[in-house]
C-alpha cells in the first residue's frame, strides 16, 4: 500500500507466528528468516542479529497470527477519522483492522477492529477514488465457512 508521499507499507503473512506490517525502507534488512516479528527473541539470537544486520522492526506484529492479507492506505475524508490509516484485511481473524499512522507515517498509534467474524475471511481491501472501501471475502477456498452469496465484494461507506 502506497501513501501519498510515496511511502510503501506491506503486510506479511508469517509462517506460523508473527504476522507483520512493515514500512519499506531502502537498504534496510527486515530480518527474514532470522527474525520473526520484533527483535525480542533473545534465546534464538534475534537481538544480536538485529544489531549487526541493520534490521528494522515491523510497525506491528501479531502472534498468534491473524493471517494478514490485503492492505490499503486510506487518504480520503469520506469516512470520518479514517484519513491517514492503513486498512488490513485478515483471513484467520476475519477482521478489518484500521491502523492509525503517526503524522510522519513511521508508527502505528492506534488499532481499531471492524466487522470481526461478520463476513468471514477478508482477503482484499481497496479504497476507491471517492473514498468508499471495498472488501473481498474469501470463504470458498477450503478454509472458510461459506454462506449463501459468498464470495463477494462488500462496500463500506458512511
């Protein structure tokens, strides 16, 4: 997901722990496969690896995993309070996360959970030019619990 200033954010679906949101920075090491999530695994040598390899920690990490999927930047004014946020769809957690970014985009300052368990697995997130948010469900891939009308595209607006 690109912010208007060109900053790039990515969601990373971990192998079994530590799903991440990262802000991509040129020339930096994001730790994989030596570091999962934050540089806090002292027993596995993560901290020393981070110190010697220019590792940048994620903005957020979830363990147990939420199964991060689609990510979008919300820069519109249509939905009050959402401007300057990342919108993250999750598969296992079946939730849309709104992650409020700091003014400089370098930190996540708040998290809001939306639609938890209401629509099943949320794989795709898109912000339309008019500020309307579109979510794609993914319940017919053998891992979800399909209901009539799945899979579908949901429209979120005030």
